[in-house]
């Protein structure tokens, strides 16, 4: 077969054109496609050229190899679509990530605002409580022209660790005791004359009933409603009360037999009942307060016989 003078150049031009089209469209470029466009036999690209010019034969083979290399580097339409899909997914993920970051930022701002509001409300509550205390003091006591304090009378303030207790384990009992002492400290801080009553008696001896039934007193009164059976039990309450010179401290001692305590314990709700050995141990641990005991030094001791009707 005779080759026209510009056949090789025509094939190169055809390859360049199809290569550009393939890069835009993603269509597969083959030797057959180049041969058709250049109007030459595809065998030329494999060196089957009827020519004595060996350099031209190698040029055809080189062009064929170049076409094959380009084809091998080409991505299939499926790959292009897949990569486009992955790119889109990455773009969407990036957008979503920015949205999440904005949401987190908004949440942080909201949390900071809530903390600020809570702090503000907490301060307002403290101010209201302080104001309420001052109003209560002003209602209980009035000041005359001679600055003498006159008691109008008030119901005793009852403080009991049981009111703060949220469990029966030792840690819950200790926390309740500490909270009761904190409450007692607040009441003792009032700049007025006052009387602190400390109940002394076993569970079921009548302490809480006696406390609730107390009528209005002539001065400001506080009842610390707890067992306080031993000197060690009473030590913290007494020590706190003695820090306030204007406070009179009275022990209220409840006497009741152990058989009566057992009966009352059995009549209590199941979750408030004490085991027999625990009740007995507390009854036997009782240490009688005395006006002669300088380690405690009560201003007054009141004896209460608790053998009457059922009391708590």
C-alpha cells in the first residue's frame, strides 16, 4: 500500500483533535478512532507500513504507543462520575461541618447566657432571703426611743437534721447534720436576744411533737430537734450557741421507758422504724445533762416526761 506524503502528519493532527475531545467529554480514545479520522489503515500504528523508510515506520509505532498510553491514562465515565459524586459528598460534608460548628458556637453562647441568668437569679434570691430575714426581725422586735428591744412574740424556729436527710446511710446522716448546723448558724446570726432549745432524748421519746406544740414565745426562740443523747452529740450545737453571748441555751430532756419506745417504734411507718438493737443502743447511751457540768454549762434544763399519748 502506498502512503501519501502527509499521512503521518494527518494522523498526528487527528490524534491531537480526538485527545482534546476526549479530555472534555471523557470518551475513550482508541487507535481505530484516530485511523478513521485520519483515513489511514490502523495497522500503520503497529509498524505494518509498506515503506523502505525505517524511521517513518518507527514514527508510526511511536504514535500508536502514544495513543495507547493516553488511552490507559484516561478515566472511564464511571470513574469520572464516581469522583464527581465523591467530590460533591465532600463538599456537602464540609458545608454540614460548618453548620455544626455554627450550632456548637450558638449552644456555647446560649449556655453562657443561661449561666449568666442563673448567677443573676441566684444573687437576687440571696438578696430576697436577706431582705426577708430583716423584715422578719423588724416584725418580731421594735425599737423604742430609748433603744430598748420589745418582743412581740413569735413561733419557735425548728431546725432538725431529719428535715435535711435524703437517705439512711452514714454519709447522708452526716450531710444532714452539717446542713442543720449551717441553718442554726444563720438563725443565731440574728442581732437579737434569743433562746436556743436543744432536745435530748431517744427516738420516739416525744421531741418532735413537743417542738411542734410549742406556743408563741416572748423572745426569738430556736429549737434544735435532734436526739443529742451524749455529751459528744451535743458538743457541736453547744459550741456554736456559746459563740453568741446574747443566746440563752436550754436543754429539754425527755424521759420515757424502753418498753414505751419499742411500742412507738413499732407503730411508725416501716421506713422510719429503727432496728431493735439500734434503738436499745441509743437508749443505753443516754448521758444526763446537768447544771453542775461545767463542760456543757446549760443555762437551764427542762425535764419532760414522755409517757403520755403517742408522740413522734
